[in-house]
């Protein structure tokens, strides 16, 4: 995450607005942050994914030049990274990256709660 903050700061120093657009966080082999077999368990994947979503959001909130934080989509059911290339099927393959913040049944994953918690905290700080 340090590299993300460093890049945000470089753009801000140049007077360029930072837009985080179409973020999704793949979480299966061979994608980061779930590169190693120990992180293949669903709970480990959700923690790693939530850390990335919230880490990038925190950097955005801490950088005045960052004015947009936009997700690629909301549910794994219709993700282009579902291992079935966005067909909407429950394709159970190690290619499925479970990259969005709601699961196939539209239930929030840990990343959704993490994002909402950060935004609520920021709102309380600025109220």
C-alpha cells in the first residue's frame, strides 16, 4: 500500500486530481493479495481483500487531490473476474477471483463493511 500512497502524493504535488476508478480486488491464485496457498481459505481471502479496498480508500481520504473512489461493480455474481468471464454463473474454479464487495447472493463481504466503516468514521470526523 505504500506505493499507492506514494503515487497519490506525486500526482497531488503536480496539482493533478486522483481518481480511483473501476477498482476490484481479485483474490485467488495467481492474483494479489491472495497469492499464497495459505490465503486460499475464504476467511483469509476476505480479510486480504478488505485490507486492499480499505487501504486504497484510506489513502484516497487522506489525499485532498483524490476526489473519486469508484468500484468496478458490486457483486461477484456479475463480475468479469468470475472465472466464467462475466456470464453470471456460479463458476467454481480457482480462476474465480471473487473480486467485488458483495457475494453471489448479494450478501456483503468483509470489504463492504470495511468501506462503510471507514466512510462513517470520515463523516463523523468532518461533522
